[in-house]
C-alpha cells in the first residue's frame, strides 16, 4: 500500500501533527515502509500461537492490600501552602 498526500493529511489531522512540504515527503515514505512491514506480518503462520499480553515473562509482585489509618483533615492540611477549612487551595487551571 502506498501512502498518498490525502491519507497523510488525514492521519496528520487525526494525530494533531503539523509538518512542512519537505517533511511530508519523508513522512509518506516512512509510513509506506511501516504499512508494507505490517502487510508482510500477515504472511506469518500464527495458527496455535497464543496471543501475548506482555513482552516480558516477569510477573508483578504486588503487596497485599491492608487497611491502615488514614490522615485526618487537620493533619493532611497541616503543611499545605494554601488551604481553607476542608480543602487544598490550588491555582485555577480551567477557564
């Protein structure tokens, strides 16, 4: 499959990418190589091969959940730079 300018423009819009005309040519070539590689993978016989959920055979060692005493409002807010009676005060992040 060959990536053309229309496919590149649509993909760039969806991925919120911007690039100049010179870079667009290189992107089309790179994307064509990627698509061709993925197409080649379709030729591999995967019959009887279980799907991978991770690339590592390592297992996560997790601690047991334990109920522990939680911080009181007073103790949690003790060193806060800005606070009111029950909450941390933070700068406004949304208009």
